[in-house]
DNA sequence: GGGAGGCATGCACACGTGTGCATAGCAGAG
DNA sequence: CTCTGCTATGCACACGTGTGCATGCCTCCC
C-alpha cells in the first residue's frame, strides 16, 4: 500500500540499504548520495514504517501513559507536560484511562505490551500489583507519578503532599481558625494520606483537636462530592469555620454547597483547595489553594523515562525518586473567622 | 528480549504457525490444541508483537487523535467518548495536541503516518490542507469533528452550532433583552461562524440591531480572554444587558470581570455560555449554556472510523456527514433585564 | 479392503527495515 | 606498477508474525 524503502531505492538507483542509511544519516554514505536519496524520498512522500523499524531495533518510539481519567483537569495538565517533552524527542504517546477499574487496566497493559512501548508513565492512579508486574516482566521501564504505593516502584516523581498539607493547614491556623475540617478521598491512597498527615501534624502542633466528623471521606473527586461534604458539615451541631479540601474539584462543589445554604465564604466559612487547576482562579470567591506544578511534574516524568531509555542497564537499576515542591496560593476564599 | 511466538511453539511442541492460528482463533486448529496452546501462551506471558503483526496485516490496531489542546475541558470530554468506543474494540489511541501550530501538526502527522495508524480523528482544530493531504495520500481514513472547513472532508461529525446559537439567542430575546452582545473566537473557524450566524439570525428575526462593539473577538478561549471582553463591554457608553459567549471558558472569565466591576449577574447583565463543561454548573451563579453532547460526539466519531475500517472501499467512498443536536440548559446566569 | 475426502498441522515465504560482512573503486606510498 | 588502506555501496540475513499450499492421517462409504 504505502511507499516502501525499496520503491525509493529503485527510483534512486541504489540498494534499499543505502536508502536506509541515508535516511538515518549514517556516515557510511557520501553526503551527495544522502542528499539525493533524501530529496527523492521526500518527493515520493516516503515515511519509514515504525512497525518494521521497531521489529529490528526493538524501539517503538512510543510511550504509554496511563491516567485515572482523561477528563480530569489535573491529569490533563500533567499530560500536557508529558507531551511537551515527548514530542520534540520523537516519541508518540499511547494515552489510556484506567477509570480506576481493574478490567480497564488489564486491557490497557495488554495493549501497551503488544505495541512494545518503550516506557510507561503511570499517573496517580491506583494500580494493581499484577499489572505492574506484567510490565516489569516485559522489561518496560515504568515511571510513576504520585502513586499510592511509594515503595514498590523504583522510578518516581512525587509532589510533596505532606508539605503542601501542612502549609495549607498552617495558613488556616494562622488566620485564627480553631475548627478546621478536612475532606479526603481515600481511593487516591498515598496522595490523600500525606495531605491528611500534614493537616493532622499542623493541627496537633497548634494544639487543636479534631472532633469526630471533621475528617470527612468522599467517594469521588468531582464537585458533586464536594456538595455532599457541604451537607455533612452543615448537619454538624456546630459547623467548622474552615475546610481544607483534598483537591480543587471538591472545593468547587463545597463552595456551592455552602453558598446555597446561605453561608458567606470566607466570612462564615473559609475554604481551601489543592492543585490549583485553572478554574480555581475563577470561582466566587477565587479559591485559596496549593499550586502543584502539574506541567513540570509531567515534564519531569517524561524526562526520567527518556533518561532511562538512554542510560545503560546499570544506571537503570539505581532507583530514582524525585520529590517536587509546590507553593501556597492565597486568594479570597480564606480569611480570619467571623470577619465582616 | 520478549517472548516470541516461536518460544511458545517450542514449549507446546507445535509449529509457530499453529500458535499463530490458535491465538487468533482459527477454525483450522482443533479445539483441544487451541486450548492447550493458549494456556501455555498465557503461562509464559506471551503477548503477540503488534509491530510484526502490523507488518503482515497492514493493521496497526491504533487510531490517531489530534486535538488543539489536551488540557481544554471540552476536548477532554470528547477524548473520553472516543476512548469508550476504541478500547473495547481493541484499538489503542495515539493522542497528540497540535497547539494550533503548523510545526506541531507536521510532527504529529509524520508520527502517525510512521506508525501506520488505521485511522485519524481530527478534533476541532484548524488543520492545514497540506497535512490532511498527507493523510489522504497515505490512505489513512480521516474523520473530523466540528472542523472549520466543512467541505473538504468526506467523513465528519458536527454539532449543530447554528441551531445552538439560535436557541441561546432566542432564550435571551424571550427574556426581554434588546442589547445582546456576542464574544467570538475567530480562530476556531466554522464553529464560531455558525454560532455567530445563529446569533445574528435571531437578532434579525427579533428586529434587534447589533451596534458596533457588541460583537467582540478574542484571541484565545481561556477565562483570561473573557476578562478582557468584560473590560471591553464595560467601556462602551451603554453596556449590553446580556452577553452570549462562544464557549463556557470565556463565560467564566466574563462572569468574574463583570462581578469585579460591581455588576450583579443576572440582574445587571445576563451571561450565557456554550458547551456545558463540568464547571459551568458550579460558577456563581450557575451558568446558562448550551449542552453540546461531547462524549456522544467523540463516541460517534470513533464509531464512524471503525465503520470505515470494516467497510469495503466502495462504501468508504461515499461521504458520511452526521450532525448532532444539543439542548439549551437554562440555569441562573440569565434573567429578564433590570430585574431585582 | 481400498479409495475418497475432510480435518489438522507444518513448510516456506513474505511484510519493511537495519546491520554485519564482503566488495569495488580509488588514492597514496614505495 | 603494485600493494595497502580507506571510502562508498551492495548482499544476505534477521526481526516476529500471517497465509497459501502441501501433506499426513483418520473416517466413512462402497
């Protein structure tokens, strides 16, 4: 169907080997021939088959990326960061969403193994040990981002969620709040655990106790769950004066829930999110949040995979774990309690 | 490196041909042998090489998806719809973002041609004729979603933006507005042109004129551009009493801009968006918008590509253009003008 | 019992590309 | 002029899989 290397060779009056070398810029071929072959190839619209090339070189020039959900703005920005590094380096991306579902995971991993991707970036998703073992057995380098089980993987990029959780909580404490609640999302594992730990540490350091009901768990990270959380807090005998949310999506829903109940933010209740997704700057009031460097995290993960592919096996054996820091972003959704 | 079909054949004591047929479920092989071979293959962790298979069958079991930007919530939801169809049908997705940039386009198309994707879904991005010609010459079926140049492509999924633009405008007219402005985004081409046309038609039908300055163009579709538009409208001698925005991202920014200037929405100014992205339900006030069936559009595009791949060439020659309708979603950001 | 026919399997080759090795041509030195 | 060595190119094979064709074996029927 498509034009092959042999078609080009025939037209150029050389062996297909010469075309192969010319296209790849081998020094074995004279500059004049290289130039001529390339020109003819371009004229004919020749594009080397990655499949055939992959068969010989064991390199597919493709990376796999697994995210929990593709329509989550947090992952979208990470994907953007990954692509910014992968594309200029000549790598294409197989992107798939696990939907936090084991069957999906199985299908995805099978497909990535079948296509012999050169590496996989696993993005903040609960991921079964079985599937990660499959990848390891296939010899596919794996880099994880913010994954729940820190210990298991050798190559990781983490955001310092403990630090972030502490900074957000400290900010609320310093504003004078004494009843600070937390909305958590247990299914995200490590990420939530660390933000929660940071929250507890700062609460403890400030001598504040956490009454039962002030740590609330949701089943998803969409705004709808934030609404549910608002109802919960409003049903308490005395609602908290500030709420720290696992992420911005929840905070967005919480804001709405509080406002629908007639509370003013931040006067009646302060709200803080996490991640700094684009929309957090446009809520009413604009959301105080923790700016996690999403694009940079994605880019770093991509750089790490590429480094593993370049490096020799010896270097690859050495675990490489990188932790990145974000920064607190104070906007208008937090203020001193009871303020006018 | 990886386990090959011959390794499995050796272990099973058969020819590699038999393994190939057993894996693919050929009726030539006895059920007993098929069963046994498959069991051994699974035990050994064998995964057929898509590259080798692709070389023989001319099928890569991969689709290319080109979007303008991966972190735009509108595209994210379309991607989700595409994946929901592609994955269960055994297709992987190469996803790439053009960033509305010609160089990126070139790199992306080259990479998709190299990987011999079975089809390409082009998603609402200005796309150069040169690149689309490259795909056509390579014999790669192309399905476009909401693309700017309607005529050029044979297989398309469109949202009825004319109808949507009319419905939104009519809604505002029926509320009693007489100064209705429009924020447009010219770079998106056809999509914007149709929404704008719908707006003008309804304005004309209602006997309303559009004073200069009431049609405003922005350079991007992020909330920041909506902010700019707000400043523009507020600088007019008399600002409009309602604004229809090309999409929700702009509406989100506009809301903020109006509110920062002390205007109340919808009392002082009504705001309507388009697309119904997730967050539009959580703005303050919740945004009136047009619900474009994004996931369904993505799914339909994927179904169309798969149909083209199944169908014979004859059927493929016949253009297939499908137009999908959305529905108006009235929330709290629109009301009669001058209301309390 | 012998022949025909169907079923299950193996053989050989092809897909498009990359690489080790052989080779032809040429220049330079003795 | 011959020999050495370097440069540029071609040849042959391999990568892992799918398919047309040949083949062996078993069953069924006369």
